[in-house]
C-alpha cells in the first residue's frame, strides 16, 4: 500500500471568536459549511471559552460575540540547511481568516 501522497495537512474550516483581552482567535468548532459565507452557524445557548494563549488564559462569555471563520494553513517548509519547527513535524500552522 502506497500512501506517500497522503497529506496530513488540516485544511478544514473552524468557527472562532477573538479573545476579549488579547484578540487572539479562539477556535471552538469545525465549520461544517467549509467556509461558505451564506450559511450562519446556529446560535449557542451559552458560549463560555478560555483563551488558548498561555500568557492570557482569559475566560469570558462569548455568546453574543461575532463568530469568525478560520482555516488552518500549512506552515512553510524550511529550505535545506535551515531550521523550522514546522518542517520537523511540529503541528504549528498559520491561520487564515475568511
């Protein structure tokens, strides 16, 4: 079985809000519409989230916050001889807002 062309890059779309304190996106669910602009997510009864940034960790109620859509982008690969955590298998990825 040859799986050398199989990619582990996560290109799914995610729903997110921006942290009230540090403005970093907090991804909280997979966007089942794959980023389609005309489909809005159903309103949450209560959406309390904690920022994932270690230096922040702000916890707040985001029930009335604007819901954003984000898509992870693969981190750029390092050229031969350069060091890059993403090239060594780290799961860091850039995030693209829609």
